[in-house]
């Protein structure tokens, strides 16, 4: 017989979302932006993808904290 499933509290769930969902989006976005190229003058599609990932992670984190 298995133990019953215990749902984490709202605080624990929020911390897990921030750690496992929003933080990786920010980190991957920053990594893509850095790998896109060292030139600041040229703005290519990898820069756009990195900025979009970072913006998504930042907005998700901000909306999650606001709750």
C-alpha cells in the first residue's frame, strides 16, 4: 500500500515554480544572448530569441511574485 499523495503548500509550490520554471527561462535567455555574438552593433535573431526568453522569464517571475 502506497502512502497518500500530499500536495505541497502554496508557498512551496510558488518557490518550485520560480526555481524550476522562471529561473531557467532567464538563464537560457541570457545564455542565448551571450552566444549570439560579441558585437553589440549587430542585432540578429538569436538576440531576439534570447531577449524574448529573458522577458518571458522575468514577466512570469514578476506575475508569480505578485500573487
